């Protein structure tokens, strides 16, 4: 029998980062997320009604220095975007900041526009049309 939880949605998403200073600069100064908590081992940013939390990464293998979406676990995170004009603006701002991104593309499955980009640890994010 399924649990059928009574929940309005996601409370927070936890990610790992190798370099907190680089991560903070990227998410606060380039993306513009609001930093709501910072301790020596944790940073939290408000993203709409969801909190994105970063903890210090401690790779178990010395070669594990960046995110790999093909491993078991997180593939990417998509944030809702209201208009295609906003997607165009975000793509242009990412380009201006030197952040690798796809520009506005159309998802071949759902036929919705999106912009994908990667953070300094190579975690993929998307701004995705509602």
C-alpha cells in the first residue's frame, strides 16, 4: 500500500561542493540566489519556496573532483521560468558572466523551452518553461 504523503512539495535540496568560496560567489553573485544561512560546513540559499543547501564535499576517490550526472544520484535541477523572454534574458546574463550554457533550447520530449547551465562543480541546472 502506498504511503500517499500529505506534503505541499520539496522543503530543501542538498548538494555537495568542493570549494565553498567559489560556490558562494557563483550562486550569490552570478545566479543571484539569496544566502540565508552560512556556517563553516554548510551554506543555504533561498530559491522560491525551496532551500538549496550545500555541504562540503569529501570525495572518496581522488579523481572525483567534479559532478558526474551519469552516476547514481542527482542528474540535474530545473527551476521554473514564466516566460520565454525571461529564458532569453537569463541565457544572455549567463553568457555575460562567462557561464557555460545551452542558450534557449526546446526539450524534444515535452516541447518546452529551457536553458541549461553548469555550476563550478559541474552540477547541471535548468531554467525550464512552466
